[in-house]
């Protein structure tokens, strides 16, 4: 009996080892989106804030611009594209929304999130990128606080920068 | 007087002259460096933007305002799969003939930016709206493409987009399934305020006709208000009581 118990234990250990040998490399191989790097030194907000909340910034700016004529460049969709989508090389077609190489779709395709911004908006650069050197704070003050973005994140961000 | 003193004196006088030229009082500058409202300030009912179009100056065969609008806002060439009657017309030239007298008139027809816009009245989603400063717009983010506004507009100023578009102008995002019309070059108005010149007016000036006067109807001193006061004007279908912001002269 005893030998059978030990045998079972040995088999169990072996089984776990075999399973892990499959699982571990699989975990390391989890595909992650390849996001093209934008121009400039830094984005208008810290990267982690942008990852979590870019849609809130754009949505807020959308209504502010459309209905109140507030046209600050900081959270403007056109400015996103000016930095994040490269201009067409001579004789070549510019990268389009939908392609994995387009900044927005690289992640949206991965996450399976469909957006309809580019049914109306140009999906490429239409002007010069905002110039942020990295040393300064916000390029333009916000017209009003973003209701959707909680103050805690904003305070934390500011402290981090200081 | 030594040369040194002369140099200092000259420099001082130069600087003093420069300062006097630029400002008459602290903060009041003769040379206006910034135009319009600050980018982060919302528009207000303080202004009401409008235009006067002098049909006597409008040349019958000239289409410059239409072409300029197409260029500025990116319509007119990219709807390749739509029938001509489906294609967008933000502004069009209209030639009229008075039946009794035979007199002919030529004028551009565009969104009249009514004070009480019927398009906004009938819109079921609130996509058609009148901005605080009087500019009538379509918020395409919430437009469902029902086209009630096109039915309601007595000026036939609105168009519906029937096909998928690409490479839109940054000034005017536009896409399939939404209604659109003249924005009074709202991107220019937000940037330049009372010094703004819509693309149509700019082109007309360049052609040498100068039939358009853009300005603030609420400001009695604006060139628009002064011209209206001096010469009078007519609003098209004034009987409807919509109080359009676009005035015409000579019809």
C-alpha cells in the first residue's frame, strides 16, 4: 500500500510538472498588441492614464468642441493622429484604420473593440504634432474639470510629475 | 553732447516710441495680437454671427464661393457613388428671374443660421442644434440620419451622406448616414472671432467681388451691423419668422 501511495504521489508530481511545462511557456507567449510608438518625447497625459482613460478625454473634448467651440489641442482626436499615425511615404499608401499597424487599431483589433470615430474623422495626420518637450506640465490648461476622470488620478499624476 | 549720450538717448526715445505705439493704456493695445476668444473658453450668446450677401456684387457666372467651401470642408469630389441629386451641397449658386420685370439676380444659397431653426425643432435626438453664438450645426455623433431636418428646412440647405468616405477635411468630419450643412466655417470663427472670414467670403474677396460681409449681429459697431443699418437688407422667407442670420441685399 505504502509503495502505491508513494507511486501516486510521484505520478501526481510528474503530472504537475508536465502540465506546468506546457502552461509556463504558453503564459510567456501570450500575444500582446504591438503598438507603434508616437512622435515626440511624451504624450499629453501619462501613458497609464491614457491607456485607461483616453476615450473619456476624447468623449469630453468631443462635446466641448462640438457644442461650446472649445478647441484646445490637448485632447483633440486630430492631435492624437498627428503624433501617432505617420505621414504617407512618397508613392506609398498611408496606414489606415483597420490595419494592425494603425496606432488605434493595433490595440482595438486586439481587444475586439469596435469604434466608429473614423467613419467621419480622418484616420491620418492632418497637421503638425503638438510640441511637448517633456519638461513642462500640461501644454494648455483644461477649460473645466473632467467629470468622468476622478480627481484622485489627477492629483496622483500631478504629484508624480513633481 | 558726446556720441555715447546720443546713442543712449536715441535708444530710450526709440523704446518709448515703440511702447506708445503699441499701447494707449495698460492692457489696451492698438495692435491687436490675439484674435477671437481663447481656445478654452466656451462660446456665448454675447455674439450672434451672421453674414450679409450683396447680390448686386455677386457675379452670375462666378462659382468661387462654392469651390472654396468644397476645398475648405472637403465635400463635392469624394462622393463618387452618389447620384448628383444625392451629393452634398453646403452652398449653391442660384440664379433668379423676376417674372414681372424680367430682372435677374444671382446669389449663393446656404444654411441661413436661423434664430429659431426648424431643423433643430424637429430633430428627434438633439443632433441639430443652435450654438449659443447663433451658428446652427449638426452633431454627427448623435445624428441618426433620419433626415427630418432636411424636410423641415425651408431653404433646402442640408445634405445627407449616402456613402462611406475617407480622407475628410480636419475642418469638417463627415461620414455616411449623417446630415450636414454649412457650418459658417465654425472652425475659423472659433479661432478668429470677429476677425474671421468664412472660406466663401474669402474666395469672393479674392475674386474682387467682396459680396460677403461676415460679422457679429449683436455688436452694433461691427462692420456687418453698420452696413445693415446703412443699407438695409432682406432675409429670405422672412414671413416664416425664423430670423435668419444670413441677410441679403439687392433682392
